[in-house]
C-alpha cells in the first residue's frame, strides 16, 4: 500500500480517537478563578470551568441547578492516589431527589463558563501537592441520567475531560500576635520570622517587599499596634477595647493598610529608593530614605523618616513621617 495512503488513514484514525468532544469541536478547560496561596481549612478553592465551541454547529448540553450533577473533579495526590469525595458531594448525590436542569446552547465561536468550589467535590484534609482534572457530563451525571459510566457514549452525551491543574495546599497558618496568622514566605515556603537586622536593612526589607507586593513580608517588621496608635482617636478607641476587641482593631487596620484605605503614604509602591541616613542608639533609631514614585509621566520624590525601636534584639518600625519634595 502506498505510504501516503497509510499516513492519511492514520490521520483519520487519530481524528476519531481524539479527546472526548473533539468531534463537535468543543474544548473543556479549567483554571483557578483567583489563583493564590491555598491553606488547609481556610478559604474556598475556586475553579473556573469553561466550555468553548470551536466547531461549526451549536453545542447543547444539560446544566443542573446543583452543579454536582453536571460536573465531577478527579483529584489525585502526587503518588497518583485518588482523593476521597467531599462529604457534601456524597450527601447531594446519594439523596433521592429530582434533579432540575436547563438546556444550554453554546454557539459556534462562543464560550460558556461557571465557577465551582473544589472543596465541595474533594476532601482536601492534608497539605501537599495534588493534580486536578474535571469532567463535565452533557447528559448529566451518569447515576442521574441512567448512563452507564463504562459505556461509550455519543458525542452529545460523552463526558468531556479537561486539562490538568497542579494544586499546592499548605499547612494551616499558625496564630501570631493579635490573632493575625503568621505568614509563609511564598518563595521558600517557610514561616516568616523576624531576624536581627540593623535598622537600615529593616527599612530596605519593608520597601523591597512593597515593590514586589509581598504583603506578608511588608508587615513582618511593622508594629501594627504602634502604627494604629499614631492617630489619637484610634488610640483612645484601642485603649478602651477588650483584648479581643484590640485584636479585631489591629486586624482591621492591617487590612485597611493593604487596601490603601488609611495611611496611604505607607502603602505607596516606590519605583526606587535610597537610604540617606541611619542614626540609632541602644533601643531606638531613625532611618531616612529618599523614595521615588511614578505619577503619570512624572517622578514624585518623598523623604520618609522611619522610626524604629529594638525589642528582644529585633528592630521594629513603630512610626514614620513624610516630606513631599516635588516632582521631576
């Protein structure tokens, strides 16, 4: 047989055994909706599910009001062991109930997306690295639709398999001062610990962290209680609160700083900075830094004076002041 014809036959064969849904030109993709650092027993792990129709004809499927009857997630450990289903998923699928759904039509060249919480599908109770893959059932979950999962289905009912994602889950964070969790260094995966740095290096550490938007490092050498108490009104409120109330105030102050709601000068991102002067005694010190900021087409200069105190041989920032020097 002519080699060219053999090659063409192989191409045709590969086309028929390609990924599920390929006959209709439909691709199924997943990605993290808000990719970040994930911890045990904390925030949800949101995954965006997207169906894209690259074919010439509309693609129709059934989407259940309870998405667990349309979507399934296969989560495996780094040792390729399947993670058990979440209790919530088992309860929903094991109940005798009527499944409500709507018909969705994805036109040629269009996409359809929705977001699901992975923790509602898999029992993620241990830290580690996982591999996540999703399947969507155009004719609903097999046990709901009466479909035998092992049977080969037509292109309209065959489950579509997605790409794979790597998921890293870290151990739960440990409580730190004022009830604020101790943070992990995203670069080393180790708990951040204050080191015995000289005053100027503490300021350099803070400003470099702000340039990289590394909030866990930015707050490491800040005494948030002292910073909060710079304002007389907040100081009176803080002193009048119980210990629990003070923890809430400090946590809220930290969040407001990060969102630039208050004390905006400290949360500005410097494009560059120069340490001008460092003066310190046994337990107190000041560091003066010339900081540059991009404002439109101009460069704005500000002189910051950072005030530090030494506690347990560690220098901590307790206050700051700013002088505006104009633009260049």
